[in-house]
C-alpha cells in the first residue's frame, strides 16, 4: 500500500491529473510553480528580453493582449476550427479503429494503406489543405482532424484487440450471435477505457496542432504565436502559448468529469 511519501492517496479523481485533488496537493503544486517562476526570472536576468523575457514581462503582455481584445478574438478563431477538426477526427478515428480491429477482412485490406499513411505528419499535408479547402477554417480543421484521427484510431484498435476472448465466449453462450450485437453489447463496453484514453490524448494533441494548422495564415492563437516569434516579441509569443496551455487544462478537467460518468462501472 502506498504511503504519504509520493503517494496518490485521496483527492477528487477528476482533478488528480492537474493536482487539484485536495488542499495538500494544491499547496505542493503552488510551491512547484513558484519555484519554476523564480528560476525563470533568475535566468531571464542573464538574457536579452527577446531571447528569454521575464515572467513579469510575459504577464504584462498577457494582460495587454487580453485587455485589447486581441487574445479573445484569436482564441475564438482557433476554437472555430479546433472543435470541428477534433470532432471529425475523433469520430472517424474511433469508428475506423473499432471496425478494423473487429473485422479481419477490413484489417487485411487496409493494413498496407494504414502503414503507409500513418507516418505522414499533419504538417506535410498543409499544401493539400490549402489546395482543397483554401486558407480558412476548413483547411485548419483538416490538419487538426488528421492528427486526431490517428491517435484515436490506434487507441480504439488496440482497445478492441485487447478485449478478452472469454467475454466473447460468454456473450455467445448468452445468445449474442451477430457481429453488431457483439460489438454493441460486449466489445464497446469492454474497450471503452482504452477508447476514452485515446480521446483524452487526442484532445490535448489537437490543441498542440492549432499552431501547425494556422502556420499558413489562418487567423487564431497559432498565427499570433508565429507572428510574435518572427518579430522577436517573445513575451507575446509565450503569452499566447499560455493560452493554449490553459485551454488544454480546462478541456482536460472537463473530459475527466465526463470520463468518470461514462466509466462509472469501474468504480
């Protein structure tokens, strides 16, 4: 049994991943953040501001962008393609992963294609996004969807492959005959923890892809980061990077709450 030293005892499981489970963990997290900021500030004193701005300079840039409305506008523009890109990529990835893992025929037919396309990074498809959709939200959503697809595809594929054969035997004994019934009543419930893990990973990955999806000029947080970096406005670039981090944190906490409800049977 775990002891207090380095333990994971207590706290709200929904916040465990971000250190908000109880007062003790929150205090420890605050100490860690404070130590990081002190080290950052000390290091910034030895560098030019365009190389490593101080935390104070980043805070001022954050407040200025927020007060001007530019940060809110950029974030809303990023959300406009993050949501459809994530939703489409996640839905298609989970569906394909489940189908290909369950059907040996589908798996055999698509295995060469999957192994060929999987290593292609989303950034390599930017020219196709521009040609097919233009420099707009749809093109950015396409890049995000590609990233979400592969994460969820392999998570769902692995989860379905890991379903014990004993469960399927029990289902057949109880009268489950068709593939559809087996997938709906046995495979999906048994593989749901793995699928949910893939979805959670994909949600975070898609926020990382926001920068990549906006690299060709689509308005949003990513474009602001790239513009600020090109103009050596490092404090502004870090301020917008913090926005992506905060959005990931909020989405992750919300998803953990949903995950607890979906997987209540594991409690």
